[in-house]
C-alpha cells in the first residue's frame, strides 16, 4: 500500500490516463528493423500499479502479435485484444 502511495506521487503518475494511453499506443506501433515490437507491452505493465491497470485493460495495446512471442504470450495477446483488430507478424 505504501509503495502505491509513493508511486502515485511520481510525475509519471500525474499524467492523465488518456495521454498515457496515447503514449502507450505510440510505443506499441514502434518498429525496429521492420518488425513490430510487441514485447514491450508486458514490460510496461510492470512499472507500477496504475500503468499495469491501464496496460492490461486497453485492447489496442495487445493487437500487434509478433512472431517472437511464445505460444503462451500469443494466447494472452489474443485474449487481451478482445474485439480489436489483430495484426499478426509471421
């Protein structure tokens, strides 16, 4: 509980949810050497409780499925993307 309070006082926690979502969406469409970088989503959810909640609950953040993902993570991305259009990298 104390860690959550501490994290809520950090500058990154004062960003409105809508702006942070836009930042996450921009990061999710970043390409590296022509490949979609989808592995960042789970890592972003480890930063703090509020980032985790936002990252786990936003379907558009889970729509880019790269070939480097394991079968377990691919299934997780499909579940979390809900009804959003999914982009598969094969």
